[in-house]
């Protein structure tokens, strides 16, 4: 056998044994368009993923949009990646578009999510029956803004059935919808400064839990039938007489062309797996420590090098031939 053939076989064997076989990054020079939406952890996580894709030689760009726009942008190919799809507020659209083949499910994070009415713990002094939702019927006036006796529930621009829930459960509350997460933070900070009872939309994982002790309101347990079947639950006439899902999933979504256009990038996105602590820590770098989102992403990666290196290794990617 010629020596060059033996050498080649030995090299191939060494590569296979070491598990170092890598797939090419891909030849597309188009930037991967990453959505940055209207809550902090998503923006920081997007920049973390963007930095990892850049390490593989991919150009990336960021599209700052609101959450409602993401589905049109992903399904039309005007955006390529969304790294935090929350079950509680986004499951119906995600499930519909993946079923129709317009969006690709790029995997589920380890993190478990919850999105629900929330209050700082000091509010229990004014409404001692909490976290049981029925306590809100008796102490709604404690959460009023003074314009009337109705309690005020503050939320953001995200699609949630809060008004339907208020009607179905007979809660003497009204909804005040704020522009974004920053406005919600302002309401919470002002209320906490004056130890004023407040109930508002919150979620976990989130930076809030590291600064303000609090609890979610415990509504009747969620079931899919609660959304569509009025006869399900405690109100036999109206749907939505339940809370939001607990321990919900957190997914990644990509455009339908992503896997073929950037195959190794898709493998990396699938390998990336944030825990609750990962997300809360990333958000706190901005909200508590004052970093910008790009700075927070770089800082987070510096502090989590073994984890990010394992993601790249799991994807089996190489920057060779990126162009």
C-alpha cells in the first residue's frame, strides 16, 4: 500500500476516534437576522447567541421589534432567529406556524417559565389572603389608583387574556396596558419605594426575583379546555377562568430557510440551552448592574466559557470555509 494512502487512512481514523469531525459552517454571506424583542433577557440572550454565531464566522444583524411582529417577520423570512419563545404567551402562534411549515422549532431550553399576575411580598399585609386569587375580590380597593374602587392590574404589550380572565372570575379589577417592560419596571419601583400594594404582570426567569421578593397569584390551574370550553372550570358561561401555564417551555424559533442556509448555525442554535439561572443572571447584568445588552452578553460569555464551548462542540462546527 502506498505510504500516502496509509497516512491518509491513519489521519481519517484519528479524526473519527477523537470525535473531531466537524460540519462546514456554510457558504452564505448573508447576515443572520436576529430578533431583539421588548424584554431584557431576550435582548441579552439574542446578543449572546449572536456572538457565538460570529465566532463561527457568521455575520449577524439585529432587528429591534415588538413581540407581536415576530411571527410575520419569521414566517416571511425577514427575520431568521428568535431565542426566547415563551409558552405562556406565544404557544398558539408557535404551534400554528410550525404546523404549517412557516417557522422551524429549533429546540427547547432547560429553563421552565411562568407568566402571571405578581405582587411584591409586602402587599400581603394589605391583602392577607394572597396568593389565593379569591383574596383579590375582597381587597381590590387596596390595588386601586384612586380613580375608583377597582383594583388596577398593570401589564405590558404582550398578548394575554387578562380582561377575559377578569370577566370569567368576577374580579373587580381593570387592566392598564403599559408600553414595555421598562414602564412595568417603573411602576414596580415607584410602588416599592412607597410600600404601596401593586399587582402586575411578571415572569420567571427574570431579574426581578433577585431584587424584589414577591409571589405569583395562584389562579385555578390551567388546562387547554379553559381557553375554549366555557363549561370547563368554575364559570360555566365563560372561558378563561384559569391562570396561565406553570412550568412552561421556552423554545427557539428560526425561519424555514435557516437550516439549509446556515446548517452549522442551526446546529449551534439547537445546542444552545439556557437554564433559569442563565437567563436571570443575563437580565440582571442590564437591569441591576447597568451594562448595555452587548456588554452584558460579552460579560456573560466570559463568565460561562465552559458552557458556551460545550455548545459549540456539541454542534460540531468549524469556522473553516465560512465564506
